[in-house]
């Protein structure tokens, strides 16, 4: 098969070894150079070395025309990827350029492959047929950007040696064919000629990697796919342009010559590292144009200063009209322009100065926090910045601190105030010297001396006024012993009248005494203790207790002073320690005791720790550093609570006994303590509670109320009578639920209707206590009571005393004994009463109900409403017909 492929492994190794012994053939400078190399070259393999300096002395740009090779600055030629020389001769050019002289040179490189050719056999129609030429191999090809045609334009031809034995059809695929951009290339399937259909924009597509295929008519592929790379040669069709439309640079004023202002950058979309993208920068115009302050490097685009006369106070902004041109700045190159704005940063090169040489002010004595004068300054630097904001200083005349000067942030003026009272009797006039500088450090122009501070003089006249008492010094300290009892005298605070220089006529009063320790003598100001002085009180800070005193003269003017009572410590507090101690045996088998002493350090540690004899059998206690102690068990202790008595003494022997509650626990930290069930049960027990008289009374009353409620319930349950009612339709319900069909002659044949008004048949003598488990009645008496809203039957009456007997299960004798005497009584009463009151009240016969009623009037058997039909009586079963005959009047 006539396809260029990699050499076998042994041959490849020999070729790589041979590539290290490259034969370099030097010819005359910039002439053709031939190099003999192996036919197979791996990536990053040294092909040879050419003498670049002899061809072009100052070559700043070196590039290869073939992307398969790259050239270093020293002339070394390397492959960029694995390469097979097929055909065995390959040539390319090296282009040298000099950006300074704008010269270009070209060196032609010819590579000749050395080694044996290996022919691979394949099955063909004629096995003895040999090819004479290898045509199926990558062929370098390039396309010109923006080509004018004519189209279709022939690009290349591919052929396969297999065409000598087969009818070969050619095809291609890849970008430009079956991928974006579609239909840019096509191939003649018979001849292998490749054509381009339209012009190409290199900025959109730099190259087209295609694959060519050789197949027979039946689909057999005698060759491997052939990779084709069509590179698009750049055309200078894009003018460079500045990257930023608006560019602003800043530079300090008074900067040195050569200071970098900024760098402008331009973009050219043409092929990089070519003459089409070699840009040159130039300043076309400076606004304002005189004098010239800036220059630009033509290659890098860096703008620098060329003058020392950049003064923001004269001109704070400059504009530069820039040009960028490709083709190395040649006149035929494409170009664009842009505007660069340069702003000058303000420097503190102008000192502030007062508007007047001297000032005058006056103030009354003893006045404080009063403004007496304002002074204005001028500064040429940028306003509202640190370069122009003024800082004022009183240089002389304020040794006593009576004055304060500050800056008004809004007006930048100096504000002179009196912050400490002036004394007319001491000094009637004060002369101040004021200086002014800026917040920022002065930055002078190069080779110039910084100016001196601007100063002015202020004369302040002090006015006399009638003064009140003076409290000098403001704070007075007296000493007292800790534990001083009540009723003791202490020297108090003394004030003075400045006019008389004495304290006569002054009255004293307390302003502040937090714990009311003292009372003050109104005339002398001396103190008398009202409580025992305690240095450990919470009102004592740093062994000091403060008392504020006000002194008032006859005119009502006053001054305030503070009397500090310094308490000397007395050893009156023994050491104390936290009595709850936890020992976590998982973390450590000891506990650290850290006592504290309320007394001062001289009456505190080092402490002495002693263990009681009763606890020394199981515990050890040792001092660690005089401030803490280690409590440790002598043997393994069960998880439980233990009482450990100890004694702690301070350095002077004042001792205190403590009983520690030591909790030995199975834990890692005290907060995670998990005690055993026995200890938890003991902890869960409530402590003994002592009840008061009101609690006992509440418990007695509650018990009495509970007993009363129980007694009432018992009485109701045993004495309550049961009242049950029976509905009036006794006959019907009992006829329906009866299981015995008795003789008809025993039932009243007359149509008798029970009372329409509800009657209650009440059992008033039946008691719950008289009923047995089977609900047996012991005594019955019935009474017909007129009124009510429901019907009662034998079922309901009997059920009043029979809570568990099944309802509706009665014998015929029960029914007969219940109804016969009562119906007879009613009939008898109706016959005796001429006015038929009982008849009207209790018994009423039904009238004729109209035609169509087969059953007739059956008042004793039905309680249905008139709108309900009685047709169901025509379809009774045989066992109910006897009952129906007794109820129907024929």
C-alpha cells in the first residue's frame, strides 16, 4: 500500500541516534542551506543550525515559513511535531527582520532524507505490479486571504498509487466541506483536484484541517485517510486601533524628566508576528502645544515626560492626539488615531499663609471653652485636600495650656479658644505666636529648598471679674486604716477664695459618697466616719474610696474637689475556695484548687494547704506554686461524692476551714459528668421541706373538700330513684315484639285507641338497690299521668330495673297482666261517666277512613301518620293473619 507511515521500531531508534549527529552544511550567508536528516523526525528534534548573524547582524524577528519547524534566536531549527519526509526532499524558508533598520532577509533550507525505503506489499489484481512513485502523502498548501479568484480556484491535487491497479474515487471531509463553513472546498472525485469556491477571511478561519480519502467503486479503501492542512496566508486588511476608546493617565506635577506616564496599547487583527501587525506609535499633537512635555516610544507605546515644568497650578490637564500604524510605520501601512488625556496630580508645593501679620483678642478671666478669634489663610494647592487643609500650632505663649487652636473643616480657618481659665491677678495680657502648615508634607520642586513656616502674632487681653472659690488641687489624697470604726475624724478638703487668699466664709457639702461612709463638717470640710471602713467593699477601687466635695462662698459661687481616701490593707479575710470539685478519671486523677483572698497581695499568697486527719487516709493535698494546690486520691475511688475537710492559711497565718464536696466521675470534662444509678438516685431525692402554717391549712381544707365530694357521690348512688316512662303505643310495640300469638278473644275486640296525649307510667317505687343481677322486680305500682312528650311500653317499664336483660323479650302473660286491668279500668270509667270525659280524654274510636281501605281502622296496631299507607297489611304472612284479624273491625 502506497501510504507514508512511521518506520519500524529498530529503524526509528537508529534514525533518532542519527539525528544527534546532524550534518550541518554552511553555504554563503543568506544562501540555500542543505541539511541531511532521517526520513522520520520526532517532535522537538534538532534538525540543524544556521548562522543567523552572518545573514543579518541585528535580526530581531526570526520566523519559519513552514509551521512544521521553529527557529530559535541562535539559529537552531527544531521540529514542532512528528514528521515523515515524504517525498524525501523538503524545503522551507527562514525570514529575518531588523526592526531598527527595517531590513528583511530570507534563508532557504532544504532537508534531504537519508535511509532505506521500505515498500509494503498488498493484495492487488496483479501481485507482480510495482509502483514507481509515491503520490499519497501530505502536500504543503496555503490559500491567500481575500483572494479575488476566479472561482472555483484550484488549490491542490491528491493522487494515490493504488490508481494503477484500481479505479479510485477521491473525496474530502472536514471544516469547509461538511463542517462550518460549508461548501468552501470540493474535490474532483476522478482526478483528485481540490478547489476553493470563494474568498476566505483569515481572521475568521486561520487554517482548514481536511482529510482526503481514496476508495474503489465497491467501497474498498487501499489507502489510509490523508490529512491535509490548508493554511490561510494573511492579507493586511485590518487597521490597528487603540484598545481603549478613552484613556486617562495621571502624573504628579513637578516630576522628573523621563517619568513614565502610561502605556497605550493597540490591537491589530491580522496575523501576529508579521509585518502586518508590527505597529508604530506617534504623537501627532499636544493640547496645549507649548511647551512640549511628553514623548512616546514608537514600539512599546510608553509615554514619558520630557520637561520639569509640569505645574498643576498653571495647567492641570493635557491632551495628546496619538497615531498607531502597522507595516512597521511605513507610509502605506494602515493606521488609526486616538486621544489620550493626561491629568496632573496635585503636590503640596505651595505653603499656606495668613492674610494678616498680627491679630488682637480679649477674654474675661475664668472663662473656659469660649472662642475668642478666627484667622483665615490662603493656599494655591487643590482645595479640600490634604495639600491645602491647614494645621495650626501655637508656637509660643501657651506654656500653661490656657489656649487651644483648631481648624474649621468647612472654612479652613483657625479657631482660637480658651480651654483653661485665665487669672487676671496673675497675667493681664498674653502674647501668642501661631504657625500654619498643611496636613500633607511639603513637596517642593526638584533642586529647590522647602519654604519656612508662615507665622503670625496674637495678643490676648485678660479682663478682670469677681471670682468664686478655688479648689486647688482638684484631687486631694488622705490615708486611713482599713477597718476604721465609725465616729472617727479625718482631715477634709480645703478650698480658697482667690480674692482673700483664705478659706474663711466658705461652706462645704458632699456631692458624691457612694456608700455614705462619711459626714462632712459644713464650716471646715473635715470628715467623720459613719460606717466601718472596709477596703474589700465593692465601692473601693484600687484601695481608693472617692468623696466629691463642693465649696460655696457667700455669693453662691462654688468649686468642686475630690477627696481620695486611700485605705491601708488589714488582714481580715481568710482564703476562700470553691467547695464543689469534680475529678474526671478519664482525663486526670486529681483536681486543682485555686483559692482567692479578698485582702491585698501583701496579705494573700503564698497559701498553706492542710488536709484534715480524717481525710488523709484516702487523699493527698500538695501545694503547687503557693497559689494553687493539687488534690489527689491515694487509691482508685468509686464514682461517688466525697466530703474532704481542708484548711487554707494565707502568708500571715489567717486560716479558714473548708469541707470540699468532691465528685469522682466517669467523664473527660466536668460538664460531661455521668454518675452511677445509685448516685443519680441520691441526687434526685428532694431535700426536706418545712411547711408553714398556711400550707398545712390549705392541705386540711383540700382533704375536707375531697371527702365531702366522695360522700355526696355515695349518697346519690345509693338513694337515687329511677324514673322511667313508657310510650302510649303499648299495644302495638308489644304486639310486634311478642313471640306468642295468643287467642284473639283475650284481646279487646273493640277499636280502642290509647291516649293521643302522652301519658307517663312511672315506677316510683323501684330502687337500684332492689334489683338483682337478672333485673327481677320486687314491687310495682303504676300511675297514669297526663302530659309528656314520649311513649312508654312494657319494655321501658321493665327495663327500668333490668339493665342487662335483652330488650324486647317478654312472654304473653307479661303483656296480658300489664294491659288487661288497665284497659278494664278505662272501660269501666267510660261507662260510669255520662259526660264521657274519660272517653274523650283517653279513648277515641277511629272514624271511617274512606273507600279503598282493605284493612279498615286498626288503631291499636299502628302509630303511622295518616299520609302513610296500610297496604302492607294485605301481604302479611300466615303467622301474622290471626293478629291482623283481631285488630280489624269487620
